[in-house]
C-alpha cells in the first residue's frame, strides 16, 4: 500500500479530511496502509476518486463505462 501512502502524503489535505471524503475512519485508513486490513475494490476506487489518481487496479471484466 506504499502507493496509497505516497499519494496521501503528497496531498495537501489532512488525513481527517481525506477520510471524510472517502467515507472511512482514520483508523481503517492506517490499517489499510499497514496492510492489516483488506481493501475492497469499491473503496479503492473511492480513494482514487478523492485523491485524483488511478492505481490501475481492476478486476477482469470490470469496466467503468
């Protein structure tokens, strides 16, 4: 989850604001960064949306159209 950590650290917003926009707690965010909690694809896509990035993770057959 180094990519998520790096993008988060480069963002000017506080983690509290990012988590609020994503709809998750700061505790869960840190667990995801530390790979102590799984990350549902839907949540990953919400994180991408909020942080304005694309980590390029998709399930086979998934389309965003």
